[in-house]
C-alpha cells in the first residue's frame, strides 16, 4: 500500500524578518548623503557632480554585468549607488574622471562581488576602492583643494595649501578656523569637509534605526582622548587641537558612514565596541606617527580584517553555561 512521504526543508536563518529591506536602508543612506553631495558641488564647483555621476554609472554597470555573467536576477537594492557616492566623497576635488571609474570597478567587482556580494564582503567596498587609488596615484590622491563658492572651480594654487590637520602639527587653530572647519569651508576631500552636515546625517540614520551610535561615539571618544594626550608639545593638548582632530579630515564621515557597515563590522555589540576602539587607536597611531596626517580609511580597513577574528573569539553564552566575561559572552576555544 503506497504511503505519502513528506519532505521538510529548513530554510537558512534568519527566520524572523523585519519590515526594513536593504533597499529601504540604502534609500535613507542616499537621502542623508544628498545634502553633502550638493554642498560639495557648491564648495568645489560643478565638476564635482560629474565625478559622482561617473562613479554611480560605473558602479551600477559593473553590478549589472556581473549579475548577467552569473545569470542571476539583479536585485536593484541601491547598494552599488551608495558605494559609488561614498567612494567619490573620499576623492580629492581635483581627481580626474578616471579615478571614480577605477575605484568603482574595483570596489564593486573585487571587494564586493568576488566575496559573494552584499553582506559577504569583509571590507568596506568604498574604502577598498579608495585604498587602490591611493596605491596607484598616491600624490594625486593627497592633493588638497580649498573651497571657492558658489559653484566655482578651485584654482591650481590652492592645491598645496595644508589641511587643518596638517596645520595643527605646527600651530593651534583659532576658534574662527574651527568654526569654518565645522561648517565645511576648509580644505579636504570632496565629502568630508562639512562636519555639520555629516552629524545631521548620522542623527537621521540613528533616528531611523539604520545605525547605532556606539560605534561612532567610541571612535570619536578614543580619538579625542588620544589627541588630548599626544597632540600637545610635551603636555596635554588644548581644546582647540582636540576639537580640530574631531572635525578634521575624514573622521566623522568614516565613523558614521563606513565603520557602521553591517557586513564588515562584528556581529555582537561587545565585538563592535572592541572594533570601534581599535579603529580609534589606529587613527591616533596613523595621525601622529604615520606618513600622512589622516589614517581613517586604513584604520577602518585594518579593523575590517580583524572582524572575523573578533567574531571567532567571542560568542554568546549558552543558557546555563558558566562564563567569566561580561555581557553574557564566552571565548571560543
């Protein structure tokens, strides 16, 4: 007598899904980035918008070609556009048109898709693309332009003027300079100059529950303490110097938009705290003892590489299991 056989298949986790989709998350990231993009063009000229457009088109074409090659359906989750925008924000305003092309191809194809696509990349794609460009075009990537608004192209003679971070090695910034630095009327990369807009964007993402504040806050507190201890000439640094390090360079942009990347940061909150503390410490090392006065990108990339180790060593304690670690954690053996 025939019997009916029932085959049950357990789907991969997670089994509980929220209402927020990847596309929704990326949409809000782009919304918060838009004022920074518009302001960058106001400060550095219309040509900046062309760099963003080139990066976006290149990144999206790379993803389309890759999915066609694998014969998979493209999800149109906007992640490639977010990567392109963040990559362009890390470029100098004087970057030639082929910088965003090279950076976007490497970020999407190598850093993201070679490792399985969105959610499987262990490095932040935008910073991976920037790292390649620094290796290929070191001098050009560190050219600094100063704003000449409204929508005016910078003049070549401002390319060699030192950034506030470099200035602080020899002098103390005035309150007026710090205020200009906070608003964005200062030299730097395309999207890192306006601390005010970056902070507003971070607050919006936090209110939308897209990011949590403990990673950016730990990075900023660690850098502030490090600058206070090491930026002074044989003594503790002045508040102007500490503030200059917090608002200068790509610290806020990296801490809010790139260090909080879901795929390249640890899974547990305690691991995220260790990860953020490591980024802050590395930034201090790079800024005070490195070849340049920056270091945010490489600090984040270094801790991206350490994320699998952090996740490997730390796990949640099973109910009833003894542990000597706080936060219900236990070391893996």
